[in-house]
């Protein structure tokens, strides 16, 4: 049953990545279907961001009230509904309907991300081996498959409705599999004493959790920066065709998938904190290669190094936050929320800086955050055995 439960979590994460990549690759086609101006398209795209932010910020409170299963179920169903709305209403020129569809995708994905990370961290505590990195590898796998399919179907001039309906069917299949196999693990209930209040009344914002939050924020910021701006860096900075920009982004996503898939043996051999430190250092090198690149080839190589470097940072920070016998769920919720807010808010900030300083110069911000991560990576160290059984930290 544990294996089926893990498979359900992985299926939901794969579905989320696949759906988002499918949408991203057809954004220009949807714009053309709507006949939207840049300003109107900006408003339409806001539906995804608004939905994601509300879902992420609300999920932290919901997970304590309802548990993780309802969040994962909602996170599986709403993106399917949203993708279907976009597929059917874009050709009908209903911009408000597309906005609503993107809101559903964003809200469902945001809620699911928190629920999935909290549950995967709980499974990880129970099994005593990495699970969160595999969860994030599945998201990257979905992104790679969805991006590659989108590039191919775009090249074949497949109508956007046909593409997104097929994507909806694939997403619905993964969501249905997850819904029938979710069996959340039992939690250890916090216990209070006369002299010690129950943990739920105690703040989990310790110095360690705050530092782990900074690591998560830095890694999510770097991932969001690459996802949103790498294609534009290729087209505006190197005059490359749009398909090249999409290929570079897909290469970045593929590098993240490889890093997350191959990361478990590294953690087992070297420990969590050294791997986080090494990842941040490699990611910094990748970002600096992109910033200083004088050719599209070097930029593409830098993007791959960037993706490989940051691949494990976010999931290992989530694992570190969950490494507590009673407060793991709350800690993961806080840290994951900080990371996903950075993922969403970081790219617009970089866009503002890029407008005044240039996109390549703006990429120095994620590089600086990765350098900070190198310095504080020890906060993600694995708990000692005594701590795992409930001793004070």
C-alpha cells in the first residue's frame, strides 16, 4: 500500500508539471486564438498567478484542518477542469473563460504543491529514505514530456484545442490514478505536558527553520527565474528563433530531472547539507555562465548547468524542514509556502530589474541568493538519532 500511495503522489506531481508545460508551449497560440493585445494577454495570464498565490497561501492553513488527501485530490481535479476550459474557450474568443481556466490550474497546482510536499516529507520520515527528491523529479519529468510534446505539436501546426484536449485526457488519467491510490500515512500526534504547551501552540519559526526557508526561497527563485526568462534571454539577447528558446528551457528542465533522479545516492553518501552546498555552488556557476555568455551555445550550456545545480536544493530543503518527529508537517508547510511565493513573485521582480538593467544583469540576483545558500547550507543537516525520537533541538 505504501508503494501505491507514493505512486499516487508521484502521479499528481507529474500531472502538474505536464499540464503547466503544455500550457506554456501553447501560450502564443492561445493569444492568437483570443486575438488579444499584449495588455489583454497580461490580464489573462494573471489568472494563473492569482490562482497559484491564493492556493499556496491558503493551503498551509487547510492542511492542518483537513489533512493532505483533500488538497491532493483538489490539486488533481482543478487543473484538469482548467485545462479543458482553456482548450474549449480560447477558440471561442472568451478571454474571461480562459482566465477562469488558468485560475483553476493555478489554484489547484498551488494547493497540490503544499499538500504533496507535506505528505512526501511524512512518508520520508516513516521510510527513512529520500522521497521528496523523487516527487520533484516527477514534476520535472512531466515538464520535459509536456514541453517536448508541445514543441512537436506546435511544429506540426496542431490546433491548440486538439492539443490541450489531449493534454486534459492525460492529466485526467493521472489524477484518477492518484485519487484511487492515496492513503496518507499516520502522523505522530504532538503531546504537551503541564510545563510544556502542545507543539501546535508553539511557533515553529526557529532559527533553523528560517534558514531552511531562505535556502528554499533561493532555490525556488532561481528555478522561477530560469523557467520564465531563459527563452526570452535567448531570443532578445542572442537573436535566436523562438523554438531555440523553447529548446533551451526544455534542456534546463531535463537537467533538473536528471539531477533530481540521480540525487538520492549522493545524499546517502555525502549527507544532505554537503549536497545542498554543492548544488548551490554548481547552480551559481551555471547562472554566471548565462550572465556572461557571448553566444547561444554557451548560454545553453550555462542553462543546463544551472538546472543541474539547483535540481536538488528545493526538495532537500523540504526534507530538512520535515525532519522533526512532531512538527514536521507545520515546518514543511511554512518552508514550502516561502519557496513557492518566491517562485511566483521572483520573475516579475526580475522583469522590473531587467527593464532597467538588462535581463542578463538581473540574473545576478538569483546568483547572489545561491551564494547565500552556500553559506547557510548547514541548516539542512540531517537530524541526529536522538532528535528523530523526540529530543529537543
